[in-house]
C-alpha cells in the first residue's frame, strides 16, 4: 500500500490533553483511530486511552497481514471499548464513568471502512470536494438534519457540546453502522476531534488541501484551528492519510460511500458478559495495560487534589 500519514495533537488552551490518537499498519492493512475524552466527566483521557489501546491491540492480533472482515473488526471493538470502560469503572469503584468519543477507519484492498461514536469526525476528501463526512451524534446535528438550523451555525450553537452517544456510561450503546468507499489516488481521509473541526469552515479545510502539499496543509490547518479557537481553545487532534495508489479496476470510478449493515451483536454494556469484558482487556498488551492503569491512578490523584 502507498500512503502518507499526518498525525498531531495539541493541548490548545486547556490544562491537559484528553485526546488520544494513533495509526498502525501491516503490508496490506491500515488502521486509524482517534478518541476525544469527554471533559465533563471524570477521567475522560483514561476512556480515550482505553479506546486507543483496545483497537491497537486487536489490530496487532487480527491483521495477519490483513483483516478478514474490516466491518466486523470495527463493530466488535467499539463494543469491547464500551465494555472495558465499564469494567474499569466498576473495578475502581469510580463515582462516574469515564467517557469518550471515537472515530476509527480501516484501509484495505483499495477501500476504506469507518465507524464513529459522538462528534469526532471523519472526512473523505476527493479532488477538492468532501464526498463523505460522518454526521455528529449531537443535538445540533439533529437540528441541522431537520432543517431547523444551518450547518454554519453548529460551532456557535449553545447546545453544540450536547452529545447523544458516547463510549462509557451505563447506557445502551447504538453502534453506528460502518460505511465503506473505494479510494482514488490522492484521496484524503481525515479523522479529527471537534477541537480541530469546530473552529474551521469547510471552505478553509478544502482551500488548504487545494493550495498546499498534504502534510503542510495539515500543519497549517492545525495552527489555524488553534488560533481561531482563541485562548480557551479545546484540545485539537487529527490523524490523516493521503492515498497514493490508483483506484482498483473494480473501483475505477469510486462510488459514493455506502452503509454496511451491522452484525447482530449485543450493544448494551449490560449484555456483554464478564468474559467479553475481560477479553477486551486481554487483547491489550501488558505494557498498554500498565500505561492505562498508570493513567487512571494519575488522573484519580489529580481529580482528588482538585476536590480538596
């Protein structure tokens, strides 16, 4: 596979960074994941770390050298993250569950598959046009879809941070059906937190990609989002890929993204067995588990200090 990767995360105007992101690849498959820990709840950064660690460990285990079923891989691991966060919450007897948004994408066989929870976004940009964009699980996105407000009003709406779905918390998780699209040469896949996309207009996003080389465009967009976000700028993070191969013959004219039907798996955290929750933890490496535990202990201490 031929592709270029950009990855960066900035704290912005916040005291610490609750975003987590990463990418992993084999000869035949690539995984991109971004999680934005929710600051309105305890230990959002820990939930984000659990999400990243779970996906990374599962990919290292399952991609030998490609994933047998990218759609099923995404669906299963979203559920495992939700169960793993609940397991950590119970184990430490936390007063509130850590929570995070998530967007994840697999690239394989000249195509991309993606799913998401919350308001972290994926954009598929082709020849100066956004051909696909995830629809936020937020109240304001509902208003946009109902035609009650314009898309341009989202970033300034008073309910812009009201999420309808997230990972973590004892609620029924409605896993988003994954979407898939064939890739053409120079397509850009962009996964980003709301701290990145919120301050930017789509015109600014596309303008930079049209004017600049891919990595330079991403660096300038990060800086522009941080400046436009102002002194209280949210954490801002992005992991992006520029595809370097011609479309496969069967995808010579890549179609618009299509939704892949979901598998009939349990999505309520209470429906996951203890064994399933334990399996989610077992798929993380020992080092990743130790880092997650260290993050939890550190965040708990910071939380306790802040309450004194």
